[in-house]
C-alpha cells in the first residue's frame, strides 16, 4: 500500500520501480505484490494516472475501517490462494 504523495519518492514512482524490478527478474517472491494506491486527491484523471503506473487498486484517503474490511482485506485473501 503506497501513498501517492510521499515526499521523496512518490507512490507512482515507487510502483514503477517495483514493477520494473519484477519484470527484470529480480523477484524476491514468486509473484508481483498486490499494489494498492492511497491518495487524498482521487479525481478521475488522478485515478487513471495512478492505475497506468501498475497499481492494482486505488483508494481515497483517509481510509475508513469499512474500506479496509470490505475492500482491501478480501483482495488480500484472494491473493493468498
């Protein structure tokens, strides 16, 4: 889970680097990790830019407990299978 507006390396750049590392075969695990973006600016254009970087999902910050329970936890459970 990466914040899009991180100060040094923003979430989009971090996502690009993670995806590139896996594509180059420098895998730490067998599969590319589930990449989730969190942003306080989640307009449609912002969301499209975020998804183009390689994120699987994007959520608006601040995250609510309901979003975590109903949106994120089920994704993690599916990914573990």
